[in-house]
């Protein structure tokens, strides 16, 4: 579901970027809003870093695969520490700790704090990482051993370009929000699948279980990479492209804060 996750994150990011007032740190230019959406699109792939076998875990080659192994083991440890006798035994951490709203909130908070403390450098690092995840998610068929070098190069070049040409992306807390929104988009997408997702896992117990799956009734669940998934991918792609068009050419239609009032044109 990589492409679907990425496009749902991009659509959500574009919509939310226009809603955040500039007075409280929202993007003030179309490029800033597109950057915000790029972070959201990448974050929509982030939860699957808990599986070394996942395509997204190969985004940055052996480095991201190593991170995935560490994340999987940490997630599995959290699961075993918090599970009850009624929760099933597991031998891997996929779809556990990183697939919760608590992870979404913690990741966004961490990003906001780091950018708030250290400024532009961590913002560009976050953009680099999220762009890489988004690219890998959109093109999962790129799976040869050398593809990660191309993804790393493109992501790095894009991050450097943004740093040089777009001094203001969004405030620290707004970029943290972008990460949180992207992860939540992933959780909602996974919740539609046949297995569901334990988005409240570890803290909220129901029926004696701490790791119960959130999912709709059986007839509403979809199969990953099935027909319904492809329909969702088309819908999110159309929505993202339309919102991108409005972001650049018709920001007023979104209620966006750019161009600034009285400027008579779009912000540079």
C-alpha cells in the first residue's frame, strides 16, 4: 500500500497546510505548503520502518534496513512489556508500537522540539528523510540493490534546493504536525485492511486486551494492493493533484494565507 499511503499523506498535507494560519507558524508561500505536504507524504510511510522486509525499509539501503531491525526489536519489546495474557504471542514487532497514535504524537513532538532547538538543519534533515520515504513509497518496484543510492541522491538534492531557495518552510511545530498527520494517514489506511491496526495499543485496554485491532466491519475491509486499494490510490492521487494545483494557482480557493493580504499577487 506504499503508493496509497504516500498519496493520502500528500493530500492531507496540502489540505492542512492551507488551514494553518501564518500567524501561528503555517506556510506562507505555495512552495512552503508543497514542502509541508512532502513531509506529510513521507511520514505516511514511516510506521512501516518496523519491518526490515518492508520496501520502505530499504529506502536508504543498509542504513535504513539496520534502523528497521532496531525498530522492530524495540517495538516487539514494548509489545511484550505492555501485553496482557489475552493478547497473542508475537515473534516480530510489525504493526505494533509504530502503528499507534502514541507513536504519531511522539514523532511529531520530537521533530518539533529538535527544529525548535536547533533551527533549519534538523528541518532539512527531516525533509531529506521524508522525501526519501515518499519516493520509495510511490515507486515500490524500485527494488534493486542500487536504487537506494538514487533515492538518497534525489532526496538530498531536493532538501538542499529547498534550503537555498525557500528560507521559510513552516514553523517547528507545524512541521512536527506534518509528521504526525502523515503517520495518522498511514494508520487510517491500515485500519481499512483485513487485519486492522492497533492504533490505541499498549495503553487502552478493551476486553482484557491491550493490543486490539481497530478496523471496520468485515465487508468494508480491503486487501492491500487489491482492487479497492487501487481505487483509493486513484482517488487520493486526483485529490493531491487538484490540491497541488489550487495551492500554486488558486490559493484563495483553499482559504490559504498566501499571498499575503494586499500583496496583489502570489508570494515569491
